C-alpha cells in the first residue's frame, strides 16, 4: 500500500514529486507497465497526472491515476481544472476520483483552448481556482456540496462565497489540496496569500533552472512578505525542473510555455555540451543542490522539495530523481 502523499511530505527531508502526462488513449496497459518499471519510483512522494494539458484531450487523470496507484505503489496527485466543467460537473468528478482511491488534487485554472484540440471551444470556468480550493476544503471535506458562487470579480478573488443555500449533504471527502505557483511572476505573493487563505496545503512551482529566484521569494515570504508575520512558510514548496533532451525542446520550452525561460548561460552551456540531454540533467541537479545549500546558508526553514517534469523523456526524468535522492 502506498504511503499517503501528505505523510511523505512531512517525512522526507527533500520530497520529490514527478509529473507524468496521461496518455492520449484509452488503451493504457503498456503505459502503466512502463511507468511501473521506472527505477526511481521508490524515491517519489507522489506522481502528478495532468488534466488535458495545453487543452489537448487525454485520458482522465483520476481514472488513469487509479491504475497507476495500483501498479506502482505510489500515490497520485490528479490535476483538476476550472476550464472544462461546471460546478456540478467538477464535484461529480471529485466524487468519482475519491471512489477510485485518489486522495490528492492540484487545483488550477487550466490552459487556454487556443492551440488545443478545440480552439474555438468556450471555457466553462463556473468557479475560479481559489473558489474551488476553498470549496473542496471548506465544504466537501465537511460532507457538504459547494454552494453556488455568484459574486463580482473582486469579491470572488478574495474568495468570499455567497451565503450558502440549505446544506446538500454528501460523505466527507478530505482531499489533500495543492496548487501551482510561479515565484517570479508579478504579484505572486498576493496569489500565494489568496491560495493559502483558500486552503492550499502544498505548492508546486513552474519549471526553472535557477535556484536564486526561488530562494529570494521564500526568504521574502519568511520575512513577512505574504502572511504579515515572520517565520516558516506554512506549506511545502516543491520546485519544478525539467530535463531538455535537445535544442528543439529547449526552444519550445522558452518560446511556448508561459513563464518558462531557459537562462542564457544554461542555453550556452547546453549547446556546447557533448551530450545535450545528460548535461541538462546535470543542470537540474546543480539547481536542486543550490536550493538545498542556499536554504541552509540563508537560514530558511520552509519545507522545500523537487517537482520533476520529464517532458516525455522518463529516462532523463529518472536520472534527475535518482540524483536528487542523493542530495
């Protein structure tokens, strides 16, 4: 039986999560088998499964996650987005995910349909990510369906729900709820505060190859930049990194994914390397080592960890996990 993700976050000195893209198919036996054979599985606190990333249709992360958990012995973090479904539909999905043994979710807005399989399709967005986090933590966890949310944008951002209608009962679903953050984005302290107030229990960052922006941001938060008081940031922060298999991958990452930029020194180093992919693994490992050493040098107390996104190359992703586990 898999150790619960929330326990691994507390227990592991530097917890590691790993993002796997759900297959674009309903025939998944080979995908599950290949993933179950990854040597690094024992080092993982959880496996993230995406929900129609880039608005391209893939198998549902809860259904696929059920199979992954059974085969691999590691808990899944299923992504849930506000883009594609109504409030009733999202709760239907959450009930089904719980029934399939999914206990962890990461809540996000969802990529824009432009560039996806159905670029003209309208977003649904009945609730925003803050409301959905709060709805899961404040209502579903207490055995109540979420109330309707019919409020102006400013009030919605502050995560104030409309007065609840008479309670609609369900069984308590105590999901462990996370959310993405982008420390180098403008006003990210405000976003982080809102997500914490909504009930987020862990954060995973966008991809980076530079520890300094992360360390600077965490240090600012510990000095009172987000919660108005000094001290340890209240939830773990798992820092995203990705190997780059080839120059084309690097160009795609820098040019097509929001808030992802491969630093110029890293680009130069990789172009000059004999083995592009292996050197990119080394870059990631050095970044995580800098994160560990930098946190100690600055006296930071926030729980940090790694979130590895292999970008369809599990051999390089596995190498990063194996290396991080030795830090």
